[in-house]
C-alpha cells in the first residue's frame, strides 16, 4: 500500500486558477497554482489561499450523503462555535487548561455511569483520538495483565493471543500486528455474521489475553452476544481455571444500546467485562476525532501503563499513544452530554433506528434485494441481491448511486463468507425520513436500467477495497 507519495501531475502551473482570484486581483497581480510537490517561493494572500484550497475540496463527496461512514457529519452551530473557540487548546496541557481537563474527567465518569461501572465516581478511563487508539489501550492493558500472570521464567517462548470474530474492525488487526499478539479470528459461518460464544471459547487457552465482543459489527450493524460470551467464559474458568477477560468494542453501540436497549446486559453489569471503548465521534455525536475507553476498576488497568502529568500543582494520570491532541472534541462531547441528557440521546438514537428500519423495509419491498439485517440493533443495515438477480450486482448499485451523490459502499464479507457481497447503509443524526425516501426513489429509478445490463459491470475482485 503506498503511503502518500504525491501525484505525478498536479494542476497545470498558471492555467489552473481563476483570474479574479489571482492575476486580476489587485492585491496579488500574479498567477498562482496550488503547490503539489514543494513549497512556493513566496506567500499568497489568505483569501487567495482559502479560495484555491476550498475549490479543490469541491471534489470531496458530500459528507451528509455519505451513508458509508459511522462518523458524525452534522452538529449544531453552537457546538461548532464551541469547537472553534477551543481549536488552540492542547488536551495534554492539563495544567494550562485545567477546565478542559475537568470536562474530560466528567465525561469519563458519565460514561462509566452509563455503562454501569461498579464505582463510576472512581472510574478509570480517558479520551483518545477515536476508538482505534482506545482499542489499542484496552488491548495493551489486557496484554499487560496476561504478562503479570506469567511467572518470569514461564513467559519464555509463550505467545499471547486475542480471540475475536473475523468481522472485527481493522484496528484489532493493527493492535495484534503492532503489539505482537496472535489474532485468533473466528470465521463467519452460514448466516452467522459475527462471533458466537462456543467458537470463541474453543479458541481460548492460558495465553489468551482476552476476547473482544463487538457492539455492534461494522459489517452488518448486529450486536455480538456479549452476555453469552461472558457466561461461556465463566464456565471455562469454572472448568479449567483459565480466566479470560472481555473487552467490549462499543465504537458505535456503546452510545446506542444504553438508550435503546437498556435491559440488554453487555456492559460492566457483566463482571467479566474489563473495559469498554466507544467513538465519541460516532453515535456520541461529535465531529471527528474523539474516542473513549473506560476500565471497570483500577485493578483492570495495570498501574505501570499510566503516566503522570502536571495538573494544578499535583499530578494527573494519563494513558495515551499521542501526546498533543486537540481539546475541542472533548469539549464538544461534554457539550452534547449537557445539551441532550439521557432523554435527548434516546430521542436521537430512536429517530436513527426508526429511519434505518423504515428504509430497510422499503428497500426490501422493492423486490430484488434481500436484507441481512434491518437496522433494529445499530441503526445500520446490510443487504444483498436476491437470488434471481444476475444482470447486475451490489457494486453496480453502489457505483450508479454515486452518480446522484449518494455514497453507499458495497463490499465483500470476510472469511468464511467471501462469497457474499453486500451494500450497507449507516443512518446517523441528520439523515431524515425525507432523505431516506429520496434514496429509495433513486434506487427504484435505477432498477430498470440495471435490468437492461447484460451482466454485472464490476466484479467483486475489481472493486476498490472498502475499509470499515
Ligand atoms: C469505527 C470502529 C472502530 C474504529 O474507530 P475509530 O473511532 O474510527 O478509530 C473500531 N471498532 C469498531 C467496531 C468500529 O465500528
């Protein structure tokens, strides 16, 4: 995979720009084209720079029509103001910005309470750049706890492993790669598109640092059966003495289930759940990037992983991979907690679920699609083509919808269901019934044209890879 290497060609020098912005601009009187490979010799006025960058970004998709992302694409203007006011604050400077640090602490306690930690007022947790960093920290704590359990001599040659479904988000594969943990991935099977308790426990041994349970799966929006996982691991411990903790990856669902499925135990109500992460910038409602990770108690987070920074003459524990990081997103998270409260979050997530379920039913009613999920867990659903469809496939639908501006990703499932390709819709705050019905109308309009195709125009192996 190439990291950014730049492009062989960029905008043609002197031909790219609007003369009103450049040559005919009395302040500038020169042609400017945006630099591609190296810095310009001299500065340009800010309004010119703004216009050039702004114009290039017109090529980006419209974030509100992006049904691929889980990440917030709309916030209230008041939240955006607050974020702009905090743009220059560095989250790591706890001593310089003590009130931002205090708001972070309050957010951790609020989440610990929402997730039923035994002593939320003493919860240990922190903000991160997103769930990826939060999962790395959760995974590191699990690995360190496993190391502590090994007598020094007995650790030689042992390799820690982590058990999870093949449907995990890519951050868990990164965690295993970067921190040298063996990933034990449970493949999908038939109509089971996520981890099940029996297959998870079958892969656990004394070197298993933990099992990851996902609330919910990025592939189809389904919740993994966390309480069944926990019960099966309780049973494993009773039979063998092997004690395997659970980390819940609640990137999306940890901000949905507490409000819409309050009776479903998936969180710290289950004693086996050691830590939980969420993305504040997904169903937490904040623009990217903020995530959170909370441990059930101090014992679940080995003390030696914690660093201390100055804070109001004392010190404050921190745990992070980054050092400097914006404070604005944390402030925006606190704003939303204050603004919405429990009822407000419930209303927002309920509306998302209603839109998702209505939309999935309407898509099913079109005829040539089969739903894998309906949006009744995460407000997210996946669907594929019905058996009789042979002239087009999900990749054709995704590409054709893009002509109208809709971004609806099509992708192939992981092992052992690589034969299955789906479309997925993520409903977020701001995606109304009105927009949903426009989407259905566009899909309906496409169908006769697709039926005139001789066969699929794009095969799964030709599709650009979609990262969850
Ligand atoms: C999005 C997601 C992640 C990664 O989260 P970021 O906040 O984008 O870093 C991890 N796990 C799951 C289940 C996700 O949905």
